[in-house]
C-alpha cells in the first residue's frame, strides 16, 4: 500500500466509532500524518508548573468539561477483553480527600478486575487548578500478585517529584503534557490527537477528546477518550458499559497503604 493509500484509509476510518479501535490505533501509529495524529510543528506543550503545590486557587469542585460528572459516589464502569481475559475497571469518586503538599485533593478510586478477580486497587489524587486544568498529584497502589500485595507504580507529587497535568484547561488537538512526574517510577505523557464521535456500550458521545498516552519507561502506548459531561469512555481495550451512583464509601478490601499525603 502506498503512502497516499494509507492516508486515504485513515481519513475514511477516523470518523467511525471506536468499538474496535485498539488494533487500528496500533496500526495507525506506523502511518504518515493523518486525522488521528498531529505534526510536531502543531504541538503545544503544556507546562506542569500550573499544577505546582506552591500555587493557590485549587478546588475539588471540578468543572472541567471532559473530566466528567464528579459528584461523590459517581462511578464509571469500563470493560474489555484482551488476550483471552475479561477486564473491568470501576472508577469511583470517593467521599475522601487527601492533603498533598498543602493542597487538598479528591480521592478517585480505581478497582481493577481480571476475569472477575480483583487485581488492583489504586487511590488517585486529583484537584482542579485556578485556570481549569485537572492536576494529578499521585497515586497509591495495591496490586494483588500471587497471594501478595505489592505497590509498584505508586508515586506522589512532592519532594523530588511534581504534580502532573491530567487534562489541560480548554483542551485542543496538538496539546502535549506530562501526566506523571516521578522520574524512574511514573512518567506518563499525553497528547490530544483527535475529536470525533464515539459509540460505546453505555451510549454514543459526540463531544469527545482523544488522547494518545505513552510511557517512556517501558515504551507502551495507548489511547483514551474522554466525553463531555461523562469523563473517560475508552481506555485501551476497555469501553464504558455503565454509570452508577454509589455512596462514595471505599469498598472492601480497602487499600492497605497510603504513603502519599496525609
């Protein structure tokens, strides 16, 4: 297939739903510039200093369009299949806050299951900056591995580390930002690469942003899609299947170690 033919294929596929998006995403990364990618010349890098602990004006009353509906108890359930295994992620806004470097953050729990068995519990710490950006202040992790609990990937945005930009205010295609700033531990980077309609089991969403994430520590890349008023609706192979309202209490088993903040 010639370069022009590849561009034609990608341009035709771009507006379609992301029901079978993962294989295409990986294929598209090897193609020339398309509707799903942006050139280096159009990249706008967002400075993480907007999320520094020394700043003021932070709030846990989130108003960011694409961070979604975040009242206490709101829960998004995403599911998908990969390599013969069924995975489920329950993302819940807990009735908990955490003081990190003098900044009060909201605790959002992710509870991940593989073939119905609990695989990981993480507490993720978010706050909204004065300019409207969503800042990521770190996470505590319990990973269940062969009967033991480990904490790999946990990080905190203080000391030698820094809070990252999870979603910039007024996101536009070409914006690039570092979501995690913990050298050698968590260094995820993200770029907004598209805005197109998405259909998932929970419904169809026309106002979305599509983010390509990359991890320089292991070379992995993946895509996420955030829908206005909802939050994340696509995470790699996983798709939003339902939205629940819970009491906002942390279910059992609770996370065993909170090393970040107080």
